[in-house]
C-alpha cells in the first residue's frame, strides 16, 4: 500500500559528500517520523538519523555534525545530506517511515536500501 524508493547512493572518496533521497508513495494519509538506518556487512542495522513531522531531527553520535536529515512534507520525501564521509560510513542505507494510511491505520514502512561506499 505504501512504497519507499531511495536514491543517491554510490561510491565516494573519504571526505566527500553524498545526498540520499527517499520518496514515499501510495495510500498515505500522513507521515509521522521518517528516518535513515544503515547496515554494514556483519553488523546489525543501526539508526543514523530520524526526523519528526515537525522537522525535529535526532542523530546518532557517530554522524553528528557531518550528516543532516531533512524532509519535504509536500513531497513525502526525506533526505540525508552526508558530508565528511569516512570509510566506516560504508553500508547499505535504508529509509523508514511511520505512515498513517488512508484507512487510518499505522504502518512502519522500509525502503529497499541504497549502497554507500566510501573509499579511503
């Protein structure tokens, strides 16, 4: 009923920047929190950043000061601007959204993931 489509991943050198986008579509009444998570090989999925519908952001300590999360509520889209990238930021990045459907039920939806590779 709801899909999240991510884009913007790729290969970048250490110190570089990338911008990830995630657009939600489907039977959406409203969207509460949206967020970005990542999973590196052999590791568990971890929270990178989340943003409320009122655009209050929360960041993992490892990315504070380097990453910025933002959203465009009119477009049902969340962004992650990543700067000063480090090799340890290499992971598959997933977006998530807490969506209120037109049926008024709530669901947590995940994107398919986009790979970010930071070379040293």
